C-alpha cells in the first residue's frame, strides 16, 4: 500500500517561497506595497492576505500558482 504524502497548504508554500527567495520581509514589503506588519502577521499565521496582496506577492517572488482539485477519494 502506497503511503500518501500530505500536500502543503498554499499559505505554507508561500511562506516557504518567502524563505527561499533570499529577500528580507522589508524588501518584499517595499516591492509589493504590503505593509511589513501585514506581511509579518501572514508569515506567522496570524492573518491571511487579500487577493490583491497575494497577486503582488506572487509577482514579486516570480511564482506561478496552479490550481486544481484533489483527486476524489473512493468511498466518499
């Protein structure tokens, strides 16, 4: 029986992309227009980001986001 790996949530993936970017949160805030306080609270999991902020963050970090449905589980 193959063991499934749990996929990371989008917010976790964005936090990882911030870490991997090598950019400071100050620089990201400057380039995106997202306040440092908002970015910090998002990073700490204390708040979400608006679609506008998510778009700005994705552009700043040069991310491409692919959306798709999870495969339907049998028995449900």
